[in-house]
């Protein structure tokens, strides 16, 4: 059955499948507890709220006998870091360039799950991202790959540009052998992080991670971190992009991940009102942060751009009805006028 399930998973478009027992990650609960106790989750209170289930997949659904872990590739075709050299444009992480992966992965998981139910009569529950399930350690236990020093799951024949999904089932399936780390002495992901968000290899302080700051963090971002965000306005790809194992990354098979957003103009984005924001980002993961948070991020990017021509764009938002947007506009205008006073750009060129 496991072999047939794997064939079906690959036929559905998944890149890899593995199986583990629900109790296969006994160490994860303690590490989650340490992460939460250190406050590294920042404002993500939902991580604490269901800590018991998150740390113990066996407690989440006591009837489950096996966890089927699946990886779905979204490997970008070009260099995801190329846009960082264009300061008047905003960089949206390649995971969010196409359609929302939650919808695409879940749809595929449900199709595979229905097949499993029809074949075996077993019960199933499917999860992707938002449930209290630690998907990365489960995927490692199921042999899909290992959690790299950047904390994401990567595999030798997979690379790290993969989303994860899980099917819990009452069916007994033969577990796969867990994978071990093949990071060796490499530290490329730790070294490139613009905000020094890794307190140690294999550990992330989300409060410093640009992905967290641009997507999850409500309110103003600490001023010391804003300047380090550059023109990243939604998510961050730096630590993933430098991983040498991506030489062997599998290609994305889901056409829905093809880039639709590209490198948007910061001035255009700053001018979005609620309705225009919703229309522009319909079906995209970007939609979930709402107009105000995106415009806040855009204003930080404008402040970091070194482009005096963008100061009037920021100035229009000084009176924005959202106080966080208005404060971000003040910061951006202040930063750009400082550069004008000095007559130099952020990299030392005359502006
Ligand atoms: C919360 C969350 C975030 C937070 C925190 C990320 C984090 N690393 O914890 C923020 C908002 C920052 C985030 C960012 C991103 N995320 Co996110 N996120 C999640 C979520 C919902 C939970 C992760 C979690 O449980 N974190 C808590 C910590 C404690 O767990 P952990 O990361 O597994 O930590 C382990 C290590 O610290 C390890 N550890 C600690 N010490 C030591 C020591 C040694 C020696 C070892 C070996 C291990 C070790 O033990 C812990 C448990 O195993 C998952 C979905 C899910 N339900 O699992 C998606 C998920 C991890 N995210 C995902 C993605 C794509 C991203 C981004 C790449 C998006 C982007 N481009 O902007 C970035 C990557 C940033 C990064 N470097 O991690 C994917 C990752 C897929 C993959 N290949 O791994 C997931 C799995 C969603 C999905 N279904 O596909 N994310
Ligand atoms: S996603 Fe960006 S900010 Fe977050 S840990 Fe990776 S490199 Fe650092
Ligand atoms: S960049 Fe190097 S250290 Fe980081 S996950 Fe990849 S192999 Fe491991």
C-alpha cells in the first residue's frame, strides 16, 4: 500500500513522500518549549495557544497510526536575490510570487487523502502550515530530508524550495528511516542573514527574521531592524537562496507557483488603498497581511532606497488614517531627507 500511495502522491504532483509514526519526534516538544520560553515567537501567540498539540502529534489525534509527510516543490527559475539590487522596487519572496500555496497544497493533499480512503477505508486528516503540527521535524523523521542550519527542511535530491503537508491516518504504514543533517561545516545561510536572526545553527529567533517582521509582526518594526530589511516587503529568501544543496533542487511542477507579482514598483504600491490592494493581490498569500501592513513595509523599503525621488511618495502618507503607516512615512521621509542633506546615497554614491 505504501508503494502505491507513493506512486499516487508523485502522480498528483508531490515531489517526495515519507512516513513516520505520530510519536516519532519526541525531542520537538522540548525545543518548542525552549523557543517559546525565550520569546522567540514574538507576537505569534497562536504558537503558545496550542503548544501541547503542536509539540505532540500523537496527542493531536490519538487515533492516528501513521503520518504521511509530503513535499511540494516551488523552486524558482531565476535568482530570487536579484531584485535586492533594485532599491526602487519591492522584493516579494518567491514562495509568495504565485497563487497561495495553502490552497494548492491542501487541494492536492485532499485528493491524495480521498484516494487513500477509497482504497483502504482508513480515516484521514490533512494539514498544511496553519494546524498545530510541527511539519519540519515530522518530515525529517519521515526521511524526506533534514532541518538545515536555517531550520527549514531540505533534501539531497530535493533542495530547500519545498512546501510541506501532512496526512494523518488511522492506517498502519511502514515508517521510513529518518534523515540526518548533511549541512557539515557549511554556514552559508547563517552568514548571509541580514538581521543576524540565528542565535545558533538550527535555531531561529523569529523576532529578528524579515519573514516574521514583514508578514506576522503588527505595529511598528524596531527602528534598528528597519534599516536591515532593505527592499524586502513580503518574506525573505536569503538564507534559502544560498544553500548549496539547491544545485540538486527538483523543479516546480505546479503551474500555480509561476511568478505573477514580479518586482513591483514601490511608488505604485505606496498608492494602494484597500480596494486596490485587494484587487491586486487576490489569490496571493500577500493578501492576508492587508493593505496597511504591506504599505508599512513599502515605506520601510522607500526609507532604505536612498532615492530622494521617492520622498514625495512617502510624504503623501504622512496623514494616513493608519497610525503605523503614518509613522513609517515619517521615518521614510526623515531618512531620505537626511541623505539629501548629506548629499550621498546609502552606498556612498552621490544622489
Ligand atoms: C512559525 C513559522 C514561521 C515563523 C518562524 C520560523 C521558524 N523557523 O520557526 C516565521 C514567520 C519566521 C517563518 C518564516 C518562514 N517560513 Co515558516 N512556518 C512556521 C510554522 C507555522 C511553524 C514552525 C515552527 O513550529 N517553529 C517553531 C520552532 C521551535 O520549530 P522549528 O523551526 O522546527 O525548530 C526546530 C529547530 O529549532 C530545532 N533545533 C533547535 N535546536 C537544535 C539543535 C540541533 C543540533 C538540531 C539538529 C535542531 C535544533 O528543533 C526545533 C524542532 O525541531 C511552519 C508550518 C508548520 N505548521 O510547521 C511554517 C514553515 C516552517 N514555514 C515555511 C516557509 C516556506 C517559511 C519561509 C521560507 C517563508 C519566506 N520565504 O519568507 C520563512 C523561512 C525563515 C526561516 N529561516 O525559518 C515552510 C518551510 C518548508 C520547509 N522546506 O521547511 C513551513 C513548513 C510551511 C509549509 N507548510 O510549507 N515561518
Ligand atoms: S528568512 Fe531572511 S531574515 Fe529570516 S532567517 Fe532567513 S535570511 Fe534571515
Ligand atoms: S546553507 Fe549550508 S548550513 Fe545552511 S541549510 Fe544549506 S547546507 Fe545547511
